[in-house]
């Protein structure tokens, strides 16, 4: 029961952050974009919105895919949602590679490029393995893929921790002001979020393999 409650709590947090991320884009108003748009690229905003909404679909369907009861008792639903998840990831990932070119800083561009490539690669591995009916390997790669899916969520959640770390290093004078602090944090939080998620995914995989191996 405690494990189930912890799971639901995690789901609610991630969905809440996900809704916070997509909320400015629901109205389709470019002026509300949290990401700086390149005026020379007319498709920047439409592609950005498409990327964000597809990623949100992947976030929701991915949660359901991880529920063991769904996989066992509702295999047809699992397969159908899996197709939706794969399409969302691959389309959103490809769009991410395009809009990365127009990122407002090199560090952000490299972070999103790395995230996009890992998202596509781990998804491709998982897709190929399920076609070959190598279910256990498929599950391992999909854990890694979903860790990348959740990177944007983790990146937002660790911002307060990054602020505390920044203040501890620079003192309360905040060299460069609050804007400089936020700008610096938003340069690195996606890297930290991605790294933490991948480390946690590998820990989960190793734990599962250790528990399932004969003693």
C-alpha cells in the first residue's frame, strides 16, 4: 500500500509539472512562450508547440505502460498505448533536433541535442526489441527511454535545489542579479535532470536483475 501511494504521489507531481510546462502553449499565443523564439524562423513556434504536446502525450502514456497490471491483464491496451507512445516520442524527438538549432544558447542547444538523440536512440532500441519479441530487453530499454522522457520534468523540479546551490557558491549578493542566476541555472538544469534520471534508471534495472537472479 505504501509503495502504491508513493507511486501515485510521484505520478501527481510529474503530471502537475507537465501541465505547468504546457499551460502557456494551450492558447497558441507565441507571446506567452517560455522559450525564446527565433523571429527569422516562422515555424519555430508551431514546431515547439507540437514538440511539447507530443512529449506530454508520451509522458501520460508512458506512465500507464509502466503499470504491471496493465501489461498483464490488458495486453491489447498495452500494445495500443505503446504505439501511441512510440509515435509521440519519435515525432517529438525529430522536431526537437530541428528546434535545437534555434536555441538561444550553445549550452542549451547541446543539452537538448543530447536529450533528443538519446530519446530517439533508446526508443528505437526498444521498438526493435519488441518486434523481435525480446520482452525483457525491450523493458530495459523502455525504462531508459522513459527516463529521458521525464528529464524535462526533473529539470524543473531541481530548479529550487540549483538556486540554493548557486546562492551557496556566490553568496546572497547574487553576482549579476537574479536574472543572471536564473539564466545560469537554466543553462545546466536539463543536463542535471537528464543525468539523474539515467542514473536512477540504471539503478532500477540493476535492482530488478539482482532480485530476479537465482541466489
